[in-house]
């Protein structure tokens, strides 16, 4: 299974699930933000040191740290 970091910038992909290895608090927060199965998501940009990512989801843009983005598993 691929995570969201494996996708090129600007390409839409579909969320499959949140990793079972993610801490429960992070998993709950991602689900509350709308990272649910079947949603389209894309990476818009990243910070200079590649530690934070701009992500578009459900018509809004948010910033997440690299370690949190790695828990989002996608379908190609």
C-alpha cells in the first residue's frame, strides 16, 4: 500500500485508509478533518526542508507535517 508521500505534487489520488500503525489520537484527528475512504486528495506544495505539506481535501487546503502525511494510505 502506498502512502500520500509517494504521489507527485499536483496529482489527485483516492484515500484508501489511515494506517493501523498511526497513534489513535492522530487517526481520530485525520478522520475528523475528513480524511475518509474514497475522498480525493492532492499535495499542492511542500516546505523548503520538506517537513510540511500543503494538502487539498474536500475543497479546502491544510498543512500537515511529513510524519502525519505518511499515515495516509492511498489507491493509485
